[in-house]
């Protein structure tokens, strides 16, 4: 197993432990990460208790149609916030924590940097 994969698995386990401890859940909306976040979270220990799933919207058209990403570059803060808030992948009924391949938002909080290069709040 490569060191990067081990690091991602450790990070997913840490995120999962924090979510389980707080009684929260996580759903993801991904684009350029191509499902890597969902895969890492799904493999984490006890993920069925806190990981709800997600959507991989790789093409710009799918990002716009499914996740309400506005026109312009998909790799931008505006696009990331739209994906995190997008109705198709991460409704509040599914999970209060919503994640994009590089950004996650939760109601009432700003994004902060996570050591995997992702943003979690």
C-alpha cells in the first residue's frame, strides 16, 4: 500500500471518529477527485454509521445541472461552495455536513484547511 493511500485512510478514520463522536454525518459532492473522497470514507472503520454517500459530477455540465454550479471555472471557490451547497448531492435531510472534493461546508461555519488538502469544518 502506498504512503498516500495509508495517509488518506488514517485521515478518513479520524474524520469518521470525530463525526461519530459528535453524532453527525457526512455526504460528499465530487468533481475532479473522481470519487476518491467517497471511496476513502466508505472504506473507513464504521463508516455506515456516519457516511451517507455522495455524487461524482465530473463534467462541467453535470456540475451545473445537478449541483447548481454557476458558469465559469469548475476549479474555483465559487464552484466549490456551490457544490457543497448543491441540492442534488447533499441535502440537509441527508447530512448536515456537505463536502466537495476540495471544500466542505456545514451550516453556519466557514471552511478551514484540512491536512489532506481538503477543507472540512
